[in-house]
C-alpha cells in the first residue's frame, strides 16, 4: 500500500478494531466513506466497475447513512450499482492520507460477468490493464485492490468465483493468466492443479471444435489454505 496512506485496519474486520483513541482523534470532523472495488471477468479481460458522478471516472462509494455499519454501507452501495442478489464482499483496508481528507474504508468483491448495471447511474466496466483514467487516489486504490486479488489467488479459491460451476482445465488456466497478467506453463499448471486436490473431475465433456474436453469443478470441501503459487511457480 502506498506509504503516504495511514492504514488502520488492513486484515481487520472493522475500523473499530483499531486503537479507539487513535481512530477518534484521526476521524474527528472527517467524513467516513465506504468505497467498493468490483471486479469481473468479461471478454477475456479483468474489468473494474467505475462511476462518473462529476464527469470523471472513480471507484464507487458512499458515506455512511445514519447508524448503519460499514459492511451494510458497502452492501447498500453494491445494491445501488448492480441488479443482482447479495454479493460476497471483503474489507481491504481503511485509510486517510491527511487530516483534511475523508477516512475511506475500502471493500472489494467479484461479480459474475452477466450481472446487470443500474440503469439510472453513469457506470462503466473498464479493463484494469492498461489502468483506467482515474485520479491518483483512486488509481492507488485500484492498484492495491488488484495486488490483493492476485495475492488471494495464492491461498484462496477466489479464481473459481470467476468461472462457471464446471470448467475445462484450459479455462481455469486462462482465468489465472488473465488475473495474474502472465503466461503459465500448461503442463506444469495442470499437473500441479490436479495434484493439489482442490478440483475434481466430472462425468461431463465440453464438445465443439477439436477433441471433447473434460469438465472439472471446484471441490467445496477443499482446503482454502492451498498455496496456488506453489501450483504454478
């Protein structure tokens, strides 16, 4: 995370987990905003949802409404952007870069490619590479969220949230390559992914041009602590 930001809750569940006296002093008289970085995989690109309330693009967010909690505010923000059921969200970090700026609590979520957008808001999905035109603060937020997403590929099943319930090994590898923005060795990736025990073969085949491809699925009882980077160094 950029050094000029003061972080209070990286890896914590709530701002209240920070030292109370420090948070009160830093937040006195400052707005508390909740921003949500939404990723999806579409057209073979990793994309982020942006809004343009004042003629420039930015990461969606809103102020806390009354006595609602941080996660409630994040869920409300997502509900105002997408026409879809509740999405799993995760807190990334909380920061304020100086005493005059708002304190921001940033969440991120992954949503299906088919999730519809609210018709009454200026919204657009943009590719994360090259970086979209954002001001420096929102550029830094997106860059950090993207780093965290890539890091989470190393120890969680986050990559499978971007895939259908059943997928080919080629689709799985391609998804990882898009997120990581790098090519992976096909033989090594397949061997280690199969040996990891986090996916299982189904009885179904994907037919089309060429030979039918076996379909796999993520094992819901797989250990979440698998180090995916060890699967494809």
